[in-house]
C-alpha cells in the first residue's frame, strides 16, 4: 500500500508525544501533527501584547499559549504547542490510587498492570519532591494549615516533574534570578536548567527546569526519525486503502493552507475536547467514520477540579514564588462526607512583573507627569509583589460523577455552523464533591487566619473551571459501552487508535497526566 507514513499522531501532549516516541523507537515512520507552535524559552508570553490566546475559530490569527473553552457550566483551560498540556500543567506526576481502577475500567487494566508503564513515565520525566531546603512560602502556610486542622496524617509532597538544584536557597541575594539556574544535559541530550522558584510553571519555564514533553519524549522521537509539524490543525480523518488519510490546515502567514497525509495507522491524541470534536465531526458531519460508537461524547469528567482563594493571612504567602503546586492532603484513602479527593496548595505567576515590569522599565514618564502617584504605586506592587503577599490559592482534584456529554450543536448566531457542546449536570455527586472540597479549603484558610472566599461562579452559577478534562471516548469491552478497547483501538476501525485523556473512563482523583502517560506507554507497547 502507498502510504506517506506508517503512523500519523494527531497531537503532541501526554498521549501523542509518548505514543509517537515509542512507535518511532519501534522503527515506524512517524509524523506528529501539532496545532500549536513550537515554543522556544525566549518566546513564552509575558507582556500584555504577547500571543496568549489560541482561538480555535481563527487559529491562523491567534495561535498563542492558552486555549480557553466556555462550555455549559464549565470553563476548560488547555495548552497549545509542541508538548501539549505539559507546557501549562502544574508538574504533578503521581499515579492514580488503586481504588480508581476497581469500577468502570476494562478488566485488562488495573493499578498493578499499569505500574510498569507508570515507571516508564517516571524514567522519562524524572519527578522529584520539593526539597526540604527550599520550601516556598505557600508550602509553609499549607503545612501549617494541615497541622492546625489535624490533617498531618493526610499531608504529603507530590512528585513534581521539575529539576531542582540543592544549591538553590531563598536566603541568597536575588534568588529568583535566572542566572541562579544550574545548566545540565538530560538523558535525551537536551540542555535544561534547574528551578529558580520564579512561579512561571504555567506560562512557560524560561530556564527549562520543568521537564516538559518537548524536552524529553519529543527529542527522543526525533532522534528515532519522527517528524513533528507544528501549526498543523487536523480537520478530518477518512479511510484510505487499508489505512487513513488525515486532512489538515497548515497555519502560515495568517492564512490556512489545506493539505493531507496518509498512513496505515492513525493515533488521535488531540486532547479530550479536540479529540471528541474531531471524531464527532467525522461521524456526524463529514460521515467519514460512520461506525464510531453511539457512546462517543459520553462520560465527560472535570476530574473534580475546584479552585478557591483566601485573603489576609497573617503569614507571608506570596504564591508567586515556588512551583505552582508543592503540597497536598489525601482525602482519598479516608474519604470526607463520602467524597474522595486531594487538596493542593496553589501558586500563580508574578503577573505584575510579567505584564507591567517591562513597560515600567521602559516608561520615560516614571516619576513625572499627571499619573506620577499611580505609576509609583504600580511600580511598588511589581517590585514588592504586595498584591498577593498574604493571599492563598487552594486547589482540589477528585472523583466527580463523570456524567457530561459532548455533542455537535448549532451556534445560535451562526446556525449553519456546528460547534462542540457540553451537556453537564453539576448537581448530585459532583455538587457534593465540590462543596466538600470548598468546605476543606475554607477550614484550612480559617485555621491559618485567612478569610476564605467561595468562588462566585460556583456559588451563583454552579459553573466550574477545569484544567483536567477527561472522557468522551471511553475504554470498554465493546462498542455498545465505549469507543475504544483496552488497547486504545477504536471499535469498528482497524489501525485507528486514541491515546489521550478522552479514553479515561472515570475521574482519576489525582492530577491525571501520569495516568494518561502510562496508558499511552501501554497503547504504544501493545501496538503491532
């Protein structure tokens, strides 16, 4: 058969980078299509006018760092670029609890059977706990909150996909300066640096201390002959001979240039939302994959994500310093109110310095003119980070109901065009989980003298924010119950696979990146 590639992988996140790498190591001719840019560390967005937003409707014009989707009672934040979600996630690299796999998963998959694949991810991402000699202010507040609330037995440090140096110290002069990052060459021959606790984990680590997929799996894939094409948006998949043809738009000079490639095997790893939308369009709009399961789109989970904040803590918090997440409480083994979840501390980039620092340095009117006092106040906020000095972010992940349903719907203002829709009911189990997570956030805040604030979007609209969307293309035993089998192969379509968060049949309770990675390792291992 005349195929251009053995395997086309759509997406370069925890599913696509890993399957692409391992299949290239097997000697396959692999092409990885990525909708976003290939970001260099001096290109990460920082200032107001930088490319922050990826717009799925006009990616030729806006192909920036973050893709925000506003769905029914759910806002989802995703990364866009070579490396996928690893570019923007909060580094937590931890296995799902054993209990997760006891219900809703194929019999072929449980924690013990996934452990060898979890280990492969560990070997590539090299996770480590926050060192004891460099505890961040928000770590210390979180630990104090756990002690004051009698949760010490639940407290632990999650493993983080970050490279730390034992020489870093908060006591050194100007400790967060990039010059304090210690360069090293990783196992894939890529030069990285060590963490300087700058707080920029989610907007691009400028010293490459964050072990993102573009620094390990993707370089290894390229070393084994794989090609990576950034700024290529997959549009349609159709059968071709005994394989498939993938149609795409190449984003070039603010235009879309259509094209296509063929391969015997296709792996869809576009991320939960994009994979569901692509396959729904192939089944319901383009009619190129009509045998896709009727369950396609069912079972969306936000993985129990919940974010809240508290203010005016007596202790110094400064969430702009240190990795985003550094500590956690386990309410999984011993549930609270019947709900299983993890509570985590939260950091944030130093938005003042990032967005306004450069402008202030270049402003010629500083100290003069009509707005002298306002500019001076802004400068003080940037230099002292006073805006967040005593405020805390609280995160949670847990076992929600996983009962959302994706579909293609009409736009009310553009009815001849169809877009991804989500029907999601946050009442019942999901509501009970979110309220319990919020109760614990409030308890921890008050135990450290802070004033907790319930998220208004949840309080008044029952709307949540998720960075961990899962489901819609579930693994199962047959097409009446799911979209793919335990090997990730799509029911009814030989050599068509899915490897990303969309195949996860339940919430996983903890941050899901390592579980998605382990499933991708397994899928690639079992593929012929």
